[in-house]
C-alpha cells in the first residue's frame, strides 16, 4: 500500500493510492446503482469477480465521470501503468476515482504518481495511512478499520479503508472502500458475501440522500493465512468480522459528514419484512426536516413519525411508538408528556438515538445518518468555485 501526491489537487495533498497483494487475490465489487457512472466503475465492474486481482489504484480530486471515451481510456491506462510496475496483466488491476465530476484527468501527473506510489509500496501502518489519505476528498480524517480473528486456531486479518463525507446515499456516495483480508474466499462466493455485508453497513448510511457516480466497495481476499472457507460457506467468525469492519468504516463516514454536528442512529424494529424496515429508516434519515430539527437540538418528533408515514409501508398510527435518546415521546399512536428541555440538552451532546418501534413483525434494521447544517450548505455551495 502507498499514497502519494501527484498534483491532481491544487492543495498539494495526497491524491493517488495503490493497494497491492503479494499474491493473486479473489476480488469482488459492489458498485453504484446510479445510471450515470464514472469510467473507473465501468472498468472495475467488468473485471469482478475474479481470482487473479493483483492491485487497486485510486485517485482522488477528480471523479473521471461524464468524461466519455477519453475517460474510459484514462481509467484503463491507470490500470496498465500499475500492471507494468507490478509485472501483471492490466485486467488484474481494479481502478477507482473520486472528486469533481466532468473534468479530464491530468494523465501525465497521474502516471507519475502511480509509478511513485508503486515504487514505495509497503505493508507497514505508515503506508496504510498514506494510502487511506490518498483517497480522501473533503474528508477531514482518514478512515481505517481492522479485525484480527482466530479461526480454527489460526490468525485471520481483515483491514479496510474508506472515504466519504458528502454525496452519501450508497445504493450499491461519494463513497469508496477497499477491504483486504488474508482469508481464502472462493470467487463464486465473494460477490454474494460482499453484497450481504454492504447491505448491513454502507447501504445503511446517508448524509443527504445523493447517490454518487463513483460508489465502489472492493474486497480482496488473497488466502495467505491458509484458512479456507468450508464447503458450506465462509466461517461465521469471518462473516461477522467483515461486517464489523464495514460497519465501523460506514459509521466513520457519518462521523466525518460535511458540516455535521450530530451522529444519528435510527433503529427500526417490529415490521414484517426487512425491506419495509429499510424504507422507513431511509425515509427518516433522508428527511431534511428531521435533519434540521436535530441540528437545532429540537425534539420535534412529529417530523420523524410523518417521515415514517410516507415511506410506503402500511401501518396504523397505533402500531408505532417512538423513542429519542431513550425518552418515549410517542406510544402506540398517543403523544406523551416529556421534558423537552432535558431531551434537547441530551441531543446537544452530539449523539441522537432514534428508535421507531412497530408491533407488526420481527424484522429490524439500523441506519446511521447526521444532521444538516448551514456549514454543509456552505461547503457544497462553494465546492467548485
């Protein structure tokens, strides 16, 4: 791993990262569902799943999206340069880009940066940090998570990095993640497992409901630990560890959301179908009125209940109760008296726990989001000017 600065960003900050495996790895990806996608998404989507991935190259500061045939050629060239440096085939290299949409990459700079990154590859924590910083755009800190597992008496490691602070509504925003493990995972299982994990992590976060052109979550599993997936599917310990890493990265994205002052957990329980719970949670997370109430530490619970009501899930008012920071404000269709000042002060601590409790079934989900502040508006109003 390594990250370098090559001049894509006028600030001079790191903007090219390379993640390489010492041996061919199983690679899988989950990508944006936006109909407008960056050229790197097209390239990587076409190359996964695979059992021969050697590296991932990522640039930040420029999304290489809406750039036509030249953009596609540039994305393929990025993989070719890595392949040349690592003595592998270009189709064994995946690529991602993140940043401003509609600008061509400065390929002379990018080419020099990729070569420099490859020449400085290493496995130490310092190189991991550089690589994590190299994929950042408006992020204020690098996002790294790891788990060390004991499976059948052997050590298995999972390490992931991510970027994202705005344009976040993964529908697999701008959001990228690379997760690496030394577990041995069959190619035919990798894609399905990654989609399951993404549904419990990155697809459970939202900043402002905008699905980006570049969303990509890439998994590399090179099997160097010697621990192999059983015939019946991956070890439960591995699946749980992978979920933990991805959930931690997802929550770090929300904690770094542009201009955010509150970290918000939205738990929906008691519905007949998981998809129904997802729709309710997403409606609450994406509501500008809910978000701005949280910005003002205002326990205006009617906004939350009404957002649940337009989520397209059938229920009666008497089926729903609502708690905010463990204070019951609405119970089976009836408003309750509560200390608004005390609850507002609790919200002002920066952590808001919203629990929507239905009594119609046994399915539940947990989503994470943030508030919507004037600083978010300022940052995004001035993004290119």
